């Protein structure tokens, strides 16, 4: 299978040193790339919306909303959406998309959230947890703001794909460790150093259950059919309808 291109993801900045994850500096370029990228527009967002199902009237927290593409889709489907992101620059792009009446707030998922207990029916953490070293405090806060029986929908970089690409690059992956990885993104002529925390699958599931969630779905979804025609080079060696990229979870708050 050909390696999929490195693409930006919906996210919030985490509590790393200031030299990492400077989304303000790449906000405009990131937003433009995210609109049409294979992994975001034709894989991750459609899969997340499919998992969310009918959201009419549901109170949803878009945790790490970035420039707001998922927020917009959920709102169009009848949800009552609140978006948070640590990057003021990304939220400014979101306001341009969503309008001044959209409920958008600067907040860091590594710290306390500005919401009361049981405030939401669903929380969607789309490609955000892999920016955090310690999931415990964040999951506890997300559990707190969810009503009992509410859902946490999560997508993260697939731990097997990271290990595979590192092995193919001649590196020696340490799959069973939680370890930092630094990538460099250039968007709109601006470059930023991006930090990610890779961890094994069992560490993810243990963190979820320790925070009081029940795992109801683990998904490795197919890409949307039109992706093959739009990105023929990326799919040159892929004959099926799936590839290793992201891993999705639907969790229920106990």
C-alpha cells in the first residue's frame, strides 16, 4: 500500500512549548488545505458524521473545532453546536465561516473547560487527542460536561499506521511506549513545528475506561467513493475501500 500524504487535521493546540503547534501562524493556509484534502474532506469528516448519525436537537461540543468545517456540517443537520479551540487564529477563520452568532470560545483541552456539568449530549474530539501527552485530565473534563449516557466521538491517528510508516522509513518504532513525534507543516507560505503523542491501542482504551466511558464502537471506516477519482495517484496501489490512516471510537458516558 502506498503511504498516504501527510495532511493537516482538525485540532486544538495543547500545552506544549510555544515553539510547537503554532496554529495561529498557519491558520489561513491550514483552513484552505483542510477544505479539500483527502484525509480531512473525503475520509475523516464524512466518517465522523456517519458515526454521529441523527443529531437533530442535540447539544454538541466540537472540541478542537479549528476553522469550523465539522461545526458547520453538524449545525446544518440540526445540532446545537458549541466550538472550542486553543488557537484564536483558527477561531477567527471559524467566525468567518459560521457567522458572528456562532458559539465559539478559546479553550485548551489540557485544562478545565468553561462549561457546567452535563452541558452536552455529545462531544466530538476530531483528530485532537493525539496532541496531548496525558489523556486523563482531558477525558475527565469531557466526561464531566457530558450528560449521563452522552457520547464522546473520537478520531485519532491510527497507532498501527504510525508504526508502519516509521518502519518503512527505516526507523525502529517503539510501539508500546507513549512517545512524542515532531513533524513540520508548511501552509500558506508559513511553517510550523507540530508535536504529536503516539501511544499504543491498549493505552487508548484503558484511558477511556478509566475515565468512566464505555467503548461502544471502534471503527476503521472506508473512504468516500469519489475519493478514488479525485486522488488517483494516492490510490494507485490501493485496491480496496479502506486504508490505514485514522482510528475512530464512539464512547458512552457512564
